[in-house]
């Protein structure tokens, strides 16, 4: 399954919507996806969203869609 992870680049500052970034990761569950990002980055995770069906197809059409591997 593919998840979209919304995050802030640092845990030092308060989250601001304008500074929210996202990455795409393949994992067995949202818990596993969150753990992979937490273990391999200094990011402050805001939300983990499962992508499937037409939502996944829409995201894949985006030029910035690349799966992150750890």
C-alpha cells in the first residue's frame, strides 16, 4: 500500500500549513509508514494518509510523485 506522509522539516518550530511537505512511501500499514519516517528522518509527522483508487491515480499524475525508500 502507498501512503502520503505530511510533515514539517523540523520538530523545533511550531507547524505552519505553508511549510508542510509530503512524501510517498510504500508500507504494510500506516503505523509502519510512520515508524519508517520517524526512524530515518528528523521530520515532525503531521498526518499519514492511505492512497488508493482514483486518489492514488491522481497523485501518480503529479510530477513530484516518487516513492521514498529507506
